[in-house]
């Protein structure tokens, strides 16, 4: 059994200690660092299986670290933030964060979110081997690559999971709550607006005109569907 490695970037020692304690009890390998510059040095040497990242840090802030990370891959990221403003949560999600928790938070809740994110990110063994092809759009579950007109489209792990689910069920309408349950693994802790943010990012990447989507279509008052 492979034990997931988690890097916790948190500058408040009391929070970092509790998070590390609960994650180790849950069976994960954990390393903690207390500032953004040190986190970047660690990431340059080795990428973990998951990153728990505070937004406000000494040195580089969490947004800068996430931007650096997304330029290099789709390592899942859970944001920890004291900011309650919706604009900050949306900013993190639009930059590619997979989830977020707001301080103060329950350590058990955080562990549950870690499990859900890792479960989604590492469930390829149950995915069909053959890619889905819709005209010039190709979605390959084996490599988790998406190409459009032969050009690779960079997606986060969550964006890929969302697109794959909807593309596997063309024309089926999903509510935001159904997408949260199927892709995020829970509906109790996550704002349904998270789905809207991720779909907007996907539309910007795969639609010819994101403001008039032809593939990821809104069914007003109900939810969303993939139109092949």
C-alpha cells in the first residue's frame, strides 16, 4: 500500500501541529513548513501527493505558490484561509485549487477533505482505458490528458474529473449538488458555487466562445450537461 505524502504550509505553529497530528493519525506521511519561501524550496526538490496551503504566509503567499505549482502540473491543493470573503475563495479556485477550508476549521473535516481529494485524484485504475473522442476534443483517462484540435489543454485534477464525468454521460443533466457529490465527494462542506467556478474555467479552456458554450451547457433552473 502506497502512503500518500502531504506537505502542510502553515505559519501558525499551533494549527500546523494539530493538522500534522490528525493527518499522521490518518496514516499519511506529513511534512510541515512555516513560510512560502521554504515551501517553494521543498517543492522544487520534490512534489508531494497533496499540498495543504495557507493563503497568508511570510515570504511568498499561497496564491504565488499555487501559481508556480500549476505551471508545473496538477498536484492537488487544499487552501487554508482566514479570509471569509467569497472573492478570495473564488480566486483560489480559479487559479486551480482543488478545495479550501476557512479558519477556524475542524481537523476531522480537513482529513475528510484530504481523503476525498486523494480518492478522486488516484482513481484512474477504475477508469476505462479508451479515450472519449467528440469531434476535435479527446479526453484520455489513462494519461489524464485532454487535447483540442490536437493541442494539449492543461487542466487541474478537479477540472479533468468534472469534464470526464460529464463527457461519460453526454446530454445527462447534473445538478450542482450531484456534481459536488460525484466529483468532490461531499456536499456538506463545499459551496455549490465551486461547481460554477470550475465550469467557467473549463469553458474558457475548451469552448470556442466561453460566453456561449456549445459543449458545457447550462440547463437553466436545473444544472449542467455535456453536449457532444
